């Protein structure tokens, strides 16, 4: 369960990073 939480956190961070990059492009 802990590993799943970490994997989910990594996915969330990657999602936020993509959002930040999109904002920077604009």
C-alpha cells in the first residue's frame, strides 16, 4: 500500500509539473 501511495504521489507531481510547463509556455 505504501508503494502504491508513493507511485500515486509521483504521478501527481508529474501532473503538476506538466501544468506548470503549460503555464510557462503561455
